[in-house]
């Protein structure tokens, strides 16, 4: 929960918005996706690949 709150603050989004990204109920904009990747110090493609593997 603390990680989601931190991420929400960094993105300027609500906690509930970030929670919806994590639960795959909403998709972030491409700009937010790259910002999330930068904040988490991962490649944006890794976020997409993990999501695709999880659902497919």
C-alpha cells in the first residue's frame, strides 16, 4: 500500500487511480507509463511484457 501511495504522489495521481493500474482495471497513458518505468527504474517494455504475460 505504501508503494502505491508513493507512486501516486510521484505521478500526481490519486491512490485509487494507481490502484486501478495495478489491478489492470485502467491503463495509464503512454506518458504515465514511461514515468512509472522511470520511477521504478525499469524499462517501460518490461511493464508491458509483464502485463501481457499475466493476461495472455
